[in-house]
């Protein structure tokens, strides 16, 4: 009797396996560009038609292949990149599975022209391979036509052409970001060889915060540019683009309360680590990775990103301005004069020139014009002061008395952490001492906000905004100086910028000049 079980022919095996590696035109472009990178290409030109469904052509000037190699490259599990499983521990190439060309050539009409000095043309259709001599400079050209023509079921489940085109652009941009020295083109879009900074700017725009640590380099965008999803996150490990929930989470934690819980920071991060610290063989498309030491990686990334938010001031100008005398002026809120002496940390000089104060805004001149939102600065300072462990306390000559309403208990119990000394007497909150930066006169208003507000962040922010006072130039300058002692000197506790900078470009925009 004939057996019901038969071994599938190679072509069918490849077509089934192709599902894992080549889901869609974008995944084909990814595999082929990675091959070109592995072949040492300096330029990679890609042409697509109808979102890549009709045609994908990719041309490189890499090492090329001999006729024998070209034939072998189409076989499943044929690769020049590893020889044994241990080789994964020292892997420096993008590919290693030897699956892509076998898969792609089994689900399309496939043509290759390749030369390592001697040129070969190779055509595959429906499992038949024909080779002939041809003319070509060193390098490889692959042409993939009529994708999925022989797997109609797969064809049905494809995205629209325009979605596919967008996905391909994303693939090319993602790889181009990691290889700025290589020329890329996709149809009429050209990415000329350049520096990393320039390519980043071209592809993702200017990201504000530089991330730098041992084995970590990259940029993170201003929290104001946070996105509703993770598409603005580019992660590379040893230049391989990857997705890692672990790293995304580390960055998110580092950005902390600067962005809303539901938002995702935008970043481009390059991690470098010994290949044996990671396992890249966990996903057929090599999109994910497993780390040997998850905890250590998490901490390292988080730390580096946290540091990126502490501004590094580099001053090219000498000191051109002497600080206006900060007399012991008395402000309604907050008083910083006493604190300035406490902390002797003035390790960098200030070249800014205070120009004017418009009540709530201070205008400074650095290399650019800087407009400072003084209320936002107040709330940043207040927020950080309230959070520090040891607070200088000022006893009040006349204790403040505030009636306690039902439901106040919980907030009252937290006042101690803020450095407020109090007693409770007959349903009255009696405040005996306040942290030095909180004035007795403004405490009732602060307390009212604190009771109604949800968090310290919000309380300090709302309280500072609700203050009707305007600032003199002296006061504004003192605030600006006090700000320099804060951990974060860029955003208020709710993530709004403390200042804006006007450079020539921005001014031109504002005035609608070309
Ligand atoms: P992998 O990249 O995992 O080795 P592929 O199926 O993608 O598997 O490629 C098979 C082999 O074909 C590669 O190992 C490489 O030797 C060769 N190859 C593929 N593309 C190119 C190219 N553009 N230039 C030179 N050699 C290539
Ligand atoms: Mg490959």
C-alpha cells in the first residue's frame, strides 16, 4: 500500500518556511539590505514598484559572489557567515540563518546578477535555476518580481501598496541610521554618505538630549515630542536594529514624570556589547534579542538616559556681565537669598546677560536669545526643594492657624515630609515652622493647592502659576541662578519647558522671512 506520508519537495518546504522570514515586501527589503551590508557594500540602491509587490530591485557594490556561491546562496541553510553554533558568540554580521534568499526566491520571480570579478546571471522561476555569464562590475543586483505569485493565500493578506511603501521606507531609514557612511537610495530618495548627526537629523530630526555612557550612545527627544506609540524608538545593538521591551521600559523610567504615563519617548540609541552577551537567535526575522544580564543592561540604559536630562553647559564666551547685586530683597514667595549661601556650589560661571524682565518672563542673551518663564522656574525650584531630604527650617514667630476640614487628614500627615512642623489643636492646623523657601504669607495658598492638587508636581506647578506677583529684574536673576542648582534645569515638574531659545532660524520663522 502506498504510504500516506510523503516528504515534501524542497520548493514547497521553502515556500512554507518563507512565511517566517518574508512576511511582506518590507521584510524582503530588510533581508536584502542586510545582505548587502554584510557584503561590505558602500552604496546600496533600492527601487520598488507598487509597494514592492510588483518589483524590488536592490543593487550593491559589495563583494559579490562566484557562480558556485550564487547557486549555493539560494539553498536553504546555506550561509557564508557562520560555520558552527559557537560562531554566534562572535557574530559580527546581520545574517547567519541562511534562509532569506532561499525563501525569497521560492515565492517570487527572482533574478540575480553578481560579480566577484567574474559575473554571473542567475534566474529562478518555479524552482528552476538557470545561470549564464553576464557583464557587471563587482557587486550584486537582485530583482524580485511578482511577489507571492505562487502563494495566493499569502498575497490576500497583504497591506495596501501605500502602507507597504511606507514600511519599506521605514526599513531603509532604520538601517541607514546605523550606517551613515554608506550611501542609500530608495527610488528617488537619496541618502548620501554623511556623519551620524547629519543622518539622524535628516531621518528623525534634531533630538535634544545627548545620551552617552560606556557602550551607549544616542539621542532622546524632548519630552514634549513624546508619542502615543513606540514608532519613534530606534534601538540598535551592535548596529542591528531591534525591538526590546526591556530597553523601552528603561528609557521610559528614566524619562519619568517628564511625560505622561500613556506616552512614549522618542529616541535613537546605539548599544555596543560583546556578541556573547546577547542571543540574537530568538526571532526568525532577528527583530528581538535576549540579554544575558537583563538587570545590568536595564540599569545602564536608565542611568545614561537620566544623565541626558542634566544639561551640560559649555561656554565659549568669557564672562561679559557682572551679576546684579542680589540684595536681601524680600519676596512674597519664595525667598532664596538665604539658601544661596548654604550651598557653595557655583562651579560654573554665567555668561548670560539679563536684558529685561516682563513681569513673568526674563529675557537673557547667550549665543541665542533665551526667554525664561519665571513661574515655571519657581515651581521647578519649589518642587526640588520640597523633595530634598534635609531642609532648612525657619520657625515662625507667630504660628499659622488653618482650620481643618473633613478629609484633610491624609494630606496633613504628608506635610512633615515637606519639612513643615505642625500641631493639631481643636480641629485647627497650627504651623510652627516652615522650610525656609516657603514664606509664611504664602503658605496658606500653597496649602490650599496641596489639598486640592493630586501630587506634589501638580501642586507646586499650579501654586506657582496661581501667584499673581511679577518679578523685578533682580528677583528674576536670583531665580535663574537658583535654578542652576536644581537637578533638572530644563523642564518644570509637569514637563513644560522652563525657557525657549530663539536663534536666527526661529526668528526668521516667527517673522515669516525666507
Ligand atoms: P544569511 O545572510 O543568513 O547568510 P541569506 O540567504 O540571506 O543568508 O544569504 C545567503 C548567502 O548568500 C550569504 O551568506 C552570502 O554569502 C550570500 N549573499 C547574499 N546576498 C549577498 C550580496 N548582496 N552580496 C554578496 N553575497 C551575498
Ligand atoms: Mg541574509
